[in-house]
């Protein structure tokens, strides 16, 4: 199955393309906003793999956590491309991708908390445990003001944040099932919500 994965949740976007036998990856230096460069980067990746967009059989995007605009750009691209070509689309969490990438560190009955950095000292985190397919979530994803609020043993990216290449194996699993909801994982309320009291966390004292 030929699959294209995009991750526009961070300052540096990444793309991965599976042609059925091997993966092609791009992670260009950020120069312009992602919505201005994504189409061109996809074209370059397809050219590198010797494929056309209409030969892609499934699309996937990082659904978060991350910046609102970045999440929307990648998910919209994947959803619209899939719809236009009559292909399936899938969303993959970066927290799950981190846990899956580091699945060898999970022993029997061991819960690790995947942790990704947010703005300043903030973090996003979620608990995972070993499963037959790799890992399984044992908690809902959350965000916190600092890593001190993570309730257990931390699993960090250690200088290598997950990107499109890490999303690829999970995207393939979901796309083969053809039943993956395209839901964004925002976690942190927007600045407007916090400022104007539209989110429950903004009303805490």
C-alpha cells in the first residue's frame, strides 16, 4: 500500500512516503509558513519516489498535539487529498508515535508516560503499556504546565522528536483497517479561550 504521511505540527514539517517496499522522507528547513510550502514539498517527495499523487493509496497526518494552525494544515491536506482521490485517510498522535518508536523499552506490566514539549515549560503526555500490536494507551492524553505534573515514569523524545517517518507504521495499520476518524488532538486550549474564559481551565483559581 502506497501511503503519504505529513506532519505540520511543529516549526519544521516532515513528510514520509511508503511506496510498498521502502520509505522516502523529507524534513526541509523551515523558510515559509507550512501552508505555502506543503504542496511543493509533497511534489518533491513524490518525484524522489517516482510516483504521482494519484498513485498514493492512503493519506495520513499528525493530529497533534501541537500548534492549532499546524495541526489543521496537515490534517486538512490529508483529508482533502483522500476525498478528492477516493482514498482512505488516517490521523496519528505524536504521543502514540513516540511510544511506538520506543516500544522496546516497555516491559510486561510496565506503564511509561510519553512526554512531548509544548511552549516554554509546558508538556503534553499520555500513558502507554505494551500490547500485541506494539503499545496501547492506558490514559487520555493531557497537557501540563511542567513535566513535574507527569504522574509516572517518563518516556521522552531525547532530542529526536517524532515526525512523519515515526507516524508511518501506525498510519499503515490504520489505513489497512479503513476506519480511522480524522480528529485533531489539540489538548491545550487556545490563547483566546484562556483569556476570555471560554475553556474550563481558564476559570480555575
